[in-house]
């Protein structure tokens, strides 16, 4: 079965939730190809701010409501991360919003200490593998990309997603590790990044891409530009590849201890 996905590479306005939601909605309106899954960047309502008390919202907040509206309007899954306040703690939470308004979520496990994220957010400890038709999908967030054990496929997913605010001065790492995660895990990988600048001048160049299990780039966004890109993924091709080259059967066993 094929899966149609849409990656939204956008420039975010710092700590301006309404402007970002309006802008992302406009980008989606201009993208006419239908998709079963729309992927937004990390911290899509605010940019990568540490001002959790000013911009954290509960599970009924403005951005969550917007996601539910977009998913229902387009009859698809829409996913991305935002600051969520839940039982007194703040999370960088990826929300997997369904057309009927129900959702699943994953809380970013690896918090980016170099920006102080670990001082403001609570790390997650639970992985999410969700279903979309016949597809098994594992969504992760930005810095998680650097940790292959947490990303490891134990033959339990077909598509690995990373949503990010990954700066341009480390973009070679992004490009390299996206390919590595696809090949080592024998899966498709979709990585969605942003463009533009943060309030502190940090520059982002995008490099959003869809990569197959051989490390081939199936679709990519232009550099330093906003773009909405579409890709079609073939589950049959993935299964055939794993049948003929089943390296996952020789993978080392491991146990994650939190």
C-alpha cells in the first residue's frame, strides 16, 4: 500500500502563535496535492523558545484546536510539536492529530541542553509507534536524531519521522544522520526542518527531505526557502527490500534503561 505524505518547511515568527498558525494554514492552502499525512516542524506555533510559562498551552489550547481543524478539513493526519503544559510540567510534545479530533502524542526524550531545553522541559520516556492504514510510524523530535539506540527499529515501524528546528551551522549532521537512520533501520525517513532566523540570529536553511531505506533522497525542499513538498511511499517496495536483504535479523539485542 502506498502512503502520500506532505512536508511543510516554513519560516516561523518568534513567539507569535497566531501569525504562525495563519501562515502555516496559508502554505497548506497553496499546496493542492492531497496527502494522508502532513508533517509540520518542531515548535511550529512559537519557534524553539524556552519561554514555557509564556507560551505553553494545555491540550485544549489554540494550536491544538488549529491542528484538529486542519486535520478534519483535509481528512488526514497532521503532526508537529508544540509546548504543552500537562499536570504542572512542560513538554516539547509531538501531537499526532487525527481527522476525528482524537490524537496520540510523543514527548521529546532528548532535550537539547546546549540551549537549556533540559532546564525548562520535562523529558519523555515513552516511545510512540502509531498506525496509519497499513503503515507503522515512529515520530521523533529534533535532537532525538543524534541517538540511534532510541531510534532503533526492532522491525516495529516502517516510517521514521523527525520534526526539527535544526540550525544551519550543523546541517551536515542533519543530512548525514537522516540517511544513516534510514539505512540502518531499513525504513523510510521524513525529516522536516525550518528556514529563516530565530530572535537570537540563529539561521536555519531547511534541508527537509524524504529518504528511502537505501538512503536515496525521494523528495527534498529547496534550501533557504519555504516549501511544501509531497512524496509517495511504497510499503511493497520496503517489504521486498527487507525480504531480499534482511539485515535487521542480525541486529544486536539491547534494552533501554531510563
